[in-house]
C-alpha cells in the first residue's frame, strides 16, 4: 500500500538505494577552511574561526550575543545552570522532545515536569502551560511560582521547536513573565526558522542551537547559546571556558566552570556551512512542497508551518491514521532503503523518567507519537523537484 511513498521519495532524491533521513552536505569550502585551521595550529578552543562563526550566527539570527559550545546538550546544560536551576527545582518542558532536553534538566539535579504539546506546532502548548500553572501552582510571597503538589519552585521552562516548526514562544513568554519563570528556547533543530521576522531562539532571553551531523548545518559536533542580555552573554562565555580569569599567564578560576567551548576545527566547518544556509533553506522549502503535494494527491497529511511562521523544514513529517499504519509505513520504507523514523518516544514514557511525576494528561503528545513518521529531508544537488 505504501510502495507509492517509497517510489516517490526515491524519485525525489534520484536515489534508489540507501536514502538517509538527513545527511550533511559539504563541498570544497569545508576542506579549505579546515585546512586553514590546521595550518594555523589553533585547532582547539582558541582561534579565529570560532569568533567568525559566532558572528555569522549573530548576523543571521539578529541575536545580540552568541557563545559557541561543544554541542547542543552542553548549551542546554549551561543555559539552565546560569538560570540558577539546581537541586530540587522544577523545570517545565514538553514531553515530545529529544532526550537531551530532559537530560539537561536532570544534570542540574532538577526535576523535569512534562507538559503537552500543540497538535499543529508539535511544540509546548501555551494553553496546557496556563492551565497547569493556574490549577496546580501559586505565586508565593517570595515572588516565585511554586508547584503546590510538590512544594517545589518552578524555576524555568524549556520550549523546543520540533523538527524546525516554530513553537508559540510569544504566548509562552507572556505566561512565563507573569509567573517569574525563566523561558529557554531549545532551537537545536530550528536554525532558519522565524516567527514573523524574528528568529527562533532569540525571542526568550536564552536560546540554544545544535550543529550535530544531522542538523540543518553541522560543525561535526557543536552548539550555540544565544542571549539578548549582555550580563548573560558574559556569564555564558565565562562558565563554558572553565571560568578562567583573564590574565596573560596566570591560571585562576573564580568558580567551577565547564570545558564546553567549541574547538576552532569545528567552527571552521560551521563557517563554511553558513555560506550555504540560504541555499539549504530554499531547497528544503521545495522538498517540503513536494511532500505536501504528494500527500494531497494521496490523502496523507504532512505537518506544515502555522500562519505567521517560517519553518526551516529540517525534517518533513507525515501523520499516519493510527499507530498500526505508522508501523506499517516505518516497516515498508526502512525495508526498502528509505530511512524513516518515528518521533522520539515521549519523555514521560521513558523508563529513565518514570520517577518524575506528570500532572496533566499528555494527549497530544501520545497522539502525535503514534502517528508521526519523519521522511528523508536532506539537502541534495540531485533532487527532482519537478
Ligand atoms: C540535537 C538536539 C539537541 C542536542 O544537540 P547535540 O548537539 O546533539 O547535543 C537538543 N535538543 C534537541 C531538540 C535536538 O534535536
């Protein structure tokens, strides 16, 4: 029954063998920049490419500050640390996300509180957040928001822009502001995604990105912390470079920092990749249109950007009728050389998270998990976009 989908995807990519879900694209630029860095001998966390890469990201996103890190997970961990998240604090996030979002919370000794997503954005639902805060939380004399059921302070909230679709950050920001909760955007998947003209990751005070090999651009491994506040920008730079106090030769560290700075070698890849970002984005919109058109002709729904937003269409996702159809599609595509994947097992279903209580029904999360199938979405020069 889904042979048609296999054939369509193979034709789209003019690839009839092993079609990956998302592979990086390199040309001679990457080799040249890497060679320059190797010749300079500055391959580690000091070097020109890091500053250039940070500046390129700042320019593209209009973020005031950007600090490059070894990966997206370390960027999240740092964002939470600098937000003051520590033992027994509660951090709200969506259950439908990659495990790094939830792990970063537990690295701080904090407790994740998983809420539901919206069906259209696949990202944290402002309605769910509002309802949870009004029914289970209260503002106390200290000016902070407390979960009445656990007697823990809700310190922070992480929204993740799923598959590059923009979440409802403005609405979430308003709710978080009213409750004195620090909002963080996990924009790991959403470089190139805008709400109006504002880049995702720059709407909240803190945002993070990832440049892992499967993301829209890659530095091999890498991440970025974005912030619109000068004091936060300085703190991020300091804590990710072992909290070393600036001095020509002395080693002094004024707190326990992390060795989380991105190496110059990785940044070189990033500089070369940024030159292609606009081409990647334009092509990905065309890939998304092709899938959506095929979907329309074959009565299969694909997830789309909502009005007022521009998705980077990092991954194209279809919605199966039910879990049985999802599993059939996964089986047929993967057995026939077309790599597809379901959504991540929701965080509240993971064994490692069973000790964390959930307080609201996660209906949309479960509904989406049973239906989402991610389709091959790489940039390629071989595409048949006719
Ligand atoms: C990729 C990703 C991360 C983590 O990034 P790494 O660079 O792999 O550490 C975090 N959150 C989400 C949603 C991701 O997709």
